[in-house]
């Protein structure tokens, strides 16, 4: 994920929000770790909600931040 993020924002790309960015040509991309769907699909709706709320505050998605929200730390 970090590799794609770095390459797509290089040379004038811009971080947006919720894992979205624009590359130097103005094309939009969303870089989403596979663990996001797993954490949000938990049987406990509170865990999924906390993960979603944490993700909405991020630009580049922070996997450890998602895990902390899931574990309610």
C-alpha cells in the first residue's frame, strides 16, 4: 500500500481523504488495504462502525489505526 501511495503522489500528486489521492495527471485513485473489508465485516456492528469512523478521518489509510479502532483502543 505504501509503495503505491508513494508512487502515485510523486511528482505533484495530492492526498485527498479516505484513501483517495490524485496523481500528477489529476486522475483519482483509492488505495485500500484488504484488511479494511475484513475489519468492517465483523459480526459485531460496533467494531465495523468504529473502523469506518476511524477511516473517515484518514487521508492515507493507516492499518494500525484501523486495528486500534477495531480493538477499541
